[in-house]
């Protein structure tokens, strides 16, 4: 693979997984955006810092919202499964918060 292709592949990965990467990085990923970290790069990375949620993650977060609206036993079971993901993953945190809200509705 050429250096350009490798860089573009890394940039695409960063864009898709930005929120999880920033949550784990020191100072919230500032080093990456400022060009100090090993994954630094130009162009396209600033949009990640501006809160652009990748489409795949946005769909998953919307699905959690729909499960909350439905609030049926099956929906609650699926939300509970989602809470078992990586603790620093946004989807896991949102599912846990939704479960807590639904718990209060009993």
C-alpha cells in the first residue's frame, strides 16, 4: 500500500471512530488536531472536533432513542445489552442513561 493510501485509510478510520478516540486520548484528542500526535494530519480532522457525528454512530444513537420511545420489554432488553459495551463508548453511555431514565418510569 502506498503512503498516500495508508494515510487516507487512517484518516477515514479517524473520522469514523473520532468520538471514541478523542475520549481515550489525553486532552480529548487535541494533540491529534494540532498535529502533535502520531495520528495527526491536515484537512478533514477539524470537522470531527466540531461535533460532526459519523453516520453509522448517528444511526445507532437514533436507534437508542427509538428504543426508549418504544419502552417495551424487548426494547429494554436490547438497551441493557448495549450497556455492556466499552465503558468509554458513546453508545454504551447513551444506552445506560436511557436505561436509567426508563427505570424511573416504572
